[in-house]
């Protein structure tokens, strides 16, 4: 087959254009730090990158949810600890008041402190986190505990706040005030009976019925704290698993989309040499003019 000057020129321009595009591609990858810049570069890899990016985004939201859940329950535990300490003080006062030798004045002083401690329980019960009352159940925009004629009342609900912490896993994160109040409004009844017995000076009732109910409520607080502690342990375990999953996915994502700078620089330098060689060879191949052929 006869090779014409036009064929040589066309072949040179085709190769030059291809090499120039490859140089431009490598330059763009180095400047952006990404191997793939448009879906047409590698549709399969792009699909994988998109799936990984979505999964990482979801996992980061789960991590944020976990941080909130852990902080919420840590504050709940601290609140229950305060209430438990208040109940311990109520127990000490009840033991003192059950002493038959106590005068009416002394019992009156104990009753005044009991009223202050009751108010303290109400204040602790109305603890907030992020603008929400932690013991109010689902009705957490309104203070759940209040005093009516000196009697502790709970107006929240027993609802569970649900939070998604992993794919397909939704958990309840809160402890409600109804759990603190106990079966049959035990906490409120205990406080009412304690004040009544102090007013009447009924030492027998204080030492038997009231003291027993205080102990029951202290046990209830301890049980609630144990449940909260178990929740925190579970949430921290899920948090660590999500954190490890996120690290693995980010590593895989980086392997699929991020440029290995050292390797890419070597590719660029090699391609630049190829491009310059193509230019040099082409210049020699097509430098003849029509006058050269007429000589």
C-alpha cells in the first residue's frame, strides 16, 4: 500500500491528540486529587463510590445520634443519682423522726426539710437536655413534674423516644418520669405519707410503713440507674462498631477515588515524555514542503 504524506500527517495528528488528552487527564487528576472526575471515566467505579459515599453519610448520622443518646443517658444517670441522694437524706430524716423522744418542734424542722427535698426532686425531675425534658417521655417540651399543694405530680407520659442507631436498628433512649414515680404513683404517695406522719407524730408509721416505702423507692432508682448504665454500654458498643465501619468504608472510598500522588506524578512525567517525543517525531516526518518535492 502506498503511504502518502497526508496519511502520515493524519496519523501523527491522531496520535498527538490522543497523547495530549492523556497528559491533560493526568494534569487534571493531580490538581483535583481524584482518579475519577466524571461518570464516563469509569461507570462501575462511580457507582461504587456513590454507594460508599451514601453509606458513610448515613453512618455519620448514626454516630451523631449515638453521641446524643449517650449524652442524654449520661445526664439521666446523673439526675437519678441526685434524686437517689435526696431519697437517702429523706431516709436519714425519717429514721431520726421515728425516735419517739423527738419533740414536735424537732419534727416540724424535719418536715420543713422534707418539703425542701421534695422540691429538689421536682427540680431534678425537670432536668433538660437540648431543650427537652429528659424524664418527660414523648411529651418533652413541657416540664413534667410540679408541686400541687405540696404534693409531687407527674404530667409527662411513659412514651419511648426512638432513635435509629444503625441500619435497621431503632432503639428507645429515654427513661420516663412514670418509671421514677413507680407503680401506683409510689414516690408521690411515699412523700405524702411521710409528711402526714411527721405532722401527726406517728413514730410507728414512720419506722415501719414510711421507711419501707422509702427503701422501695431507693431500690427503684438504683434499678433505673442500672438500666441506664446498660443502655450507655450498648450505645458505646454500637458507636465503636459504627466508627470502625466508617473507617473501613472511607479507606475503600479513598482507594477507589483518591490519587496516589507519587505514582500519578511518575505517570504524568512518562506521558509528558511520550507527548514531547510525538511532537519531535511528527515535526521531522511532516517538515517537507511542496518545494522539497519539486527540487
